[in-house]
């Protein structure tokens, strides 16, 4: 006879939208903080925190501090992923929001090299590490929260709010930096650069108010009620999902496209070899992110219809190609061409992979290890992507103008994501309760077993 199926939980009315909103705001804060840092690392920090007598080395060191946060992310992923799979998604979402807002505010309060000597860059790196630890848990917890609250046939759409929040934060960071970058040099380097970091407090407060009223996800609540709290999520993750963790690590290298576009290309375009203005290049980023805000949910909706794999592949392969076009456009010094190709490359093509990965990665894992799996896999991959900027600065040569070598390097980093997608299972039609289960268990599930 058949064993009765376990009752499926459903989200309370309004919770999917509320979870998506909370994810959007948290991701917006995370990437507002990250990209004001990226803009400052490319334009301001070489002069404020490092030795001005050697501009090339100062720029290289400044871009390296951008990558430090990515190096800290795997540590944060292991710790916060473990806690999130044991205690729930909500607690991690609130904690990471507070930590990110505080560490970013403190960067705006740091003394400069002229005021504190070598202590200044040390404190900068410390704050950057705290940002990285926070980011490691932020995106994975928000992703798990939205996926587990979402209707099964719209998981792609609802989880995409995590990444549209990313673009929103990047857009906000760019818009805030536009008037700052236009300040006279002395005001910019003395106090102007600090203002964007201080403003992060406002976003953190709004996000905290929304997140503290969220309900825990039905899938997590059901899992803890029926199976209890998982004591060692990492053991289960390594034993049952190791191949999927490797796929997520490889897939997450696609973030290299974002860091090269946002940081290295900005430094290249505004450097001596090209000489575009700071404000004009910041507008390229702003308009590309504005387009991405519309493109990401559209790509996600398409993935709900045709699957995650084909949409992700469009983004990964397309980004490898369009990076050559974008960097070539910068090399010509033509601003209209740079603007057009920047919007196509980053606003449209990259958004295909960027908008679908929250559902694609999250659906590889079962509820009991989802937060750990997504956090660890993405943050190891993102750590490599973060230092892609530093490698690009070295690859570009002593004059920093070998754009073709950087484009080739970026395209090479798009190959592992393509392989990961081709080897992954398609999951867009799998019920939420069964995600991450069938692939690892050959025997029938309890609700369908017969005796």
C-alpha cells in the first residue's frame, strides 16, 4: 500500500513578495557598499591610502584591497552557511545587513595615509574583510529565503530580485559617486569621498525594519519539524552534494565579468592612455545598470518557461564575446560607442546569467543544506572573481592599456561557467520539496514508496 505523502507547506499570503523585497534591499545595500568601494579603489584610494610617489603601484595595491573582501568571503560562507542551515534564513539576513552597514560606515571614518601612516591601509583592509564576511551570508540567505517562499513555477522570477537588488545597489552607488567625482580635487580627496560610505546607514535601517518582520520559510520550517535541525550541514553537503558545490564554484566565476567591467575598465578608461572623464564613465555604469534592472527579471521569467541552463549559457557565452567589444570601444576613445556596447554587454547580455543563477544554484541543493551550498560555492568562485581585477591590472602591462589581453583573460574565466551549466541538471519544473533530493537518492521517495 502507499505511504501518505507529507503535507506540503505554503507561504503565508504576501510573504513571497515581502521576501523578495527584503532580498532586493539587502542586496542593494551589499552592492552599493561594494561598488562605492570599487569606484573609490579605482579613482580615489590610490592617492588617499597609498604612496603617491609610485602611482602604478598605488593603483595596483588599491585594486588588491578590492579583492581582499572576496578572499574573506569563503570563511564567512562556511560559518554563516552552517548557522543559516541550523537556525534559519531570517537570522542570517538580519545579522549580515547590520554588519555590512556598520563596516561600510566605518570606512568613511578612517584616517588617511597622511594622517595615520601605514595604519590607514591596515584599517581599510580590516573593514574590507568585514564587508566580505557579511556579503558571504547576505546573498545566499536572501536567495534561500526567496526561493523557499516563492511559488514553484515562479522561483526564477522571485529569486531574481536578489540580483536586481545587486544592480540597483550598483546604480545607486554610481549615482551617488557622480556628484562626488565632480568635486574639486582638494575637496574630493579630503572629505568628499567619505559621503557615499556614510549614506549606507540609511539603506541599512530600511532593510532592517523589513527583514525583522519576515516569517521563516515554509520549507525550512517543515524540514525542521519533520527531520529536526541538521547538526552538521557541511558533512551532508560534502557527502551528497560535492559535485553541485563544484558546479556552483565554476559557475560563480561569471562574476569576473562584473568586476572587470565595474573596476578595471573604469580605471583603464579614465587613465592616461584613453583619458575619458570620470563622470562620463560613471554614466556608462549607471545606464547599463538601469537597463539591467529591467533585463534581469525578464531573463528570469524566460528561465521559468524554458529552463535555467539555456538562459545561463546565453549570458556566459555572450559575456565572453561582448567583453572584447566593450574594451575595444574604450580603446577607440569613442564615448557613444563605449556607452552603447557597455549597455549591451553588461545591461543585457551579462544579465542573462546574472538574473538566473540564484534559482539555478539554489535548486541544486535540498532545504537542509541549501544556504551552505549556495554560500560556499558562490563565495569561493566570487573570491577568484574579486581578484580578477588585480590580475587584469598586471596583465594589462606597465602602461595598463593592453585591453585585448584583459578581454581574453575575462573570456577564459567564462569557460568554467559554461562547462558547469552544460553538466548540470535542469530543475525549473522540479517541485520545491524535491529539489536536491532525487539526484542523490536512487530509492523511491517515502511518499511514493510501496510496501
